[in-house]
C-alpha cells in the first residue's frame, strides 16, 4: 500500500481541489444518512404506539439534561403534537416526506461527490499515459534494443487501462467509505461502547482474511499482464513481418504461437477473475457472520439483569451496523482492485523509472554551427559492458570533408556514427566538436547540427509535406518543394492524387524503396544540417533508384561535412578519406586510389564487388 499512496500522491496533487470537494460532499452525505436514521426511529416508535409516554417541550439549555436528551425529548414531543393535530395517517405522510427530502439531499450529495471525481480520475489516467509517452521519447536507443515494442504498447494500453479500472476506479471508494465508517462508528460508540468494542475485536480477523486474498491477487495480476504483453508482442511481430509469413507459408506456425500466447493469457486471467469474483461472496459471508455475532452478544446484554441498552436502541444500533456492511464491502472490493492495479503500476514504473544516462551535463554549452572539425579520440564502446564493439578509434573530420566508413557487417561502423549525436555515450575516449566534448553540449543543439539519411527510410503515416517538414518548425510549402526538387522527389509527389497532401501510408508502405529514400533525403535537405550522416543510404536500392538517390545525395553533400557508411564502394570513390573498420578498429585509411595501391583489406573488398 505504501507504493499505492506514493503513486497517488504523485498524480493526485494537481487535482486536490476535486478531492477536497469530494470529501465535503461525502461527509455531508454521511451526516444526512445518520440523521435520517436517528430521527426516523423514535418518530415511528410514537406513531405505532411502541412508546406510550407523554412528552413536554423542554427549553434548550435546561439544567441537569444533556443536549442529546433534550433533542430526543423535543423530537418525541413534536411528533406527538403533529399526531394530536393531524392524526396518525397525516403524520405518517409527513414522516414519509421528511424521509424523501432527507434521501434526496443525501443522494444529491453522493452524486456530487462521485461527479466531482470524474475529472480527477480521467486526469490522472491522462497524466500517467502522457508521462509514459514523454519518458519513452526521452529514453536512449539502448532501452528499446532490450525491450519489445509489443510489450511497450501493452503497457501504454492494457496496463494504463487496468490502472484506470482498478485504482482510479477505487478512489471514490477510498474517499467515501472511510468517512461513512468514521461517522457510523462514532454513532455506534455513542449508542453502546460495549457492543462497539466487541465489533472492533471481531473486525481485524475479517480484514486479515480479505487482505490475504488481495495479496495473492497482485501476483496473479502481474502474471496476467505479462502474458498480455507477450500476446501484444506476438501481434506486433506478425504485423511487421507479414510479408515473410506469407512468403514462407508460415501462417499455421504463427497461428499456433499466437494460440499458445492467448491460452496462457486466458489461464492467467481466469485465476485473477475467479479470485476477484470471490470478493463479494466472501465479504457478504463475513458481514453476515459479524451481524450474527453482534446480534448474539447484544441479545445477551439485553437479557441480562442490568442491560446497558434497551431493545429500541439495540434495533437502531443494528440498523447502523448493517449500514456499515456496504462501506466494508466497497473497501474489500477496493482491497482486491488496488493490488490488481498495482501489478500494472509496477510494469508502468519499469518505463517511468528507467534510467536515462543520455542527459545534459550540469553546465552545458550552446553550439550553433561546425566551424573547424570533429575529433574521435581513442574511442572505445561496449553495449553490455563486457564485449567491446569499438577499440582505440581515432578519426578527425574537418569541416567540409567527406569521410567514408567501410568494412564488414558488425565491424562497428553504425555504432561509431551513433556516438556522435549521443544515441549512446562512449565508454572510453571522447568525441569533440570544435574542441568541445559532445557531453558538454546541449543535446538539442548537438542533434540540431546533424542530419541523418539511413538505410531504412523511416516515414510516418502522414502527408508528403509533413514528412519532409518533420522537425522543422514553420516550414513553408515553397521550402518543402525546393527540398523535394533537390532530392529528385518532386515529380513523383506531384503524380500522386493530392500532391504534397497525399498520405504515404504506414511507414511509407505506398511508396517504393527509392521514393521513400528520396523523401528521407528531402527531409535532411530541409533541415539544412551542418553535419550529414549517411548510413548505407543506397544499399537497398535498384540501379535506377540508386542513380536518382545518389544524385540527390551529391547535391546534399556539396556544402556539408559528411560521414558516410557504405557497402557499395562505388558510391564513396570521391570521399576525401576512406576508413576501413575491422573488428572495431580502423585498419586502413586513405583515398580510394591509395587504398587500392596498398593491396590490403580495402582492395579485397573492391575486388569482390567487381566480381
């Protein structure tokens, strides 16, 4: 429960005015409820002849009498006066009207207490969801290499939905029921402290039974949510790899895997649902046991020679005690729901509490341009802290130069360029831009200097215009068209049904590979970065598309400092320097002609591509 209150405090504070309003209305509702019971029973006693005494009005503040005795006496007197004046039938009507008005006020206050909680509940859920999304946006790329996208989606959807249903849905119970219980127990203690003491002795045993069931529910709920994440991950993988599934006629295999996931989720959900369904019958049974025990003990007191309570008062006591049962049931239901929701909170917190090592330093510096050079000094890097991907890399890229990185897959080329915009931080050495360590530069400034064109062109399910203008505030149509013309993309954009307002589909699925890549290049052109990173930008294209993309890249590279990763050596012949990486080290460097003349690793790569 400590974790529950920590979570609630974090998200409730912006909505404390709603909570205060709910507390006030719940307190008023409880007082009206108790008052209607207190006033109704003595009136009915007189009405139906249970009490034959004659009462006289006693002035308020009379000596030797408590306020309670004066109030009860005067209520009895007022009821007898009405009966004498209007008769029993009319008096019964008045009592009914009084009860209706009291109930209207009570239910009105209850409705207000619930209604005022709605903005608070929906606001908390919105805040949790936006906190998770903002945290996801801020986390480094290394976090997503360790997590499945389907699992993250499940936490954003299923787990946050479970928090809404289980925890925020229990907030009104947690606010209303303690107030009712305090009011009711206050009345019970005032009516008979002996019976109330007996009740308090019995209650902890019942609370322990309910708590033991709730603790097991949290463990089962966590297991069920994990199974749900596996199901969502399976769906996400299927949608992403549908082409391969069809190509290898693996539909039945994927269906079997998904059926296994859903069966495991069903079994885990069954355990949770069965245990949750036991909340009402268990609380009903325990409540009945409580009533029977109090009825037995109260009857024993009444039958004793010196009873501290009379029969009518005992009836009133039992009415109030029975009224406590419903708040106790609600609290027991909340005690089931909250552990169930806390399992989801635990999974959501795995994202919210995930460490983010990529952050601005204590005193970061601004950087708005590249004036001299980029320096990689004795760089080493490891993803897992054990195996080094890069070892002792030294490289200087001067302003306006084009530096090419070549080598076998897994040699560390992409890792090296990912260190420059701080997608990861180096584990050894340092990277400097104009003499300033990249760790001492504002991340937004650093990445603002860099433009990326990757092997896989990442497009969003939006229009051509918005994909090209992505990340560039207030871009005009003229600027977007100019960037598209340079990228050889304007013609095929204008051939689409709505021109620049045509949607490209999910991840650009309505476009060919070359078209997607040219949109990606247009996006980089519009950003106008000082440093350009090309990560195998043409390796997945056919010859015609490669020619068009290469033309666009050459226009883009003319006035920029470029670091290009290439498998096709023909695309980097004109680079100012070519660095050959092998197992995390630069083993050769020089121009195309120099490396060929050396007859080393680069020449072997070139000869294999010629073949």
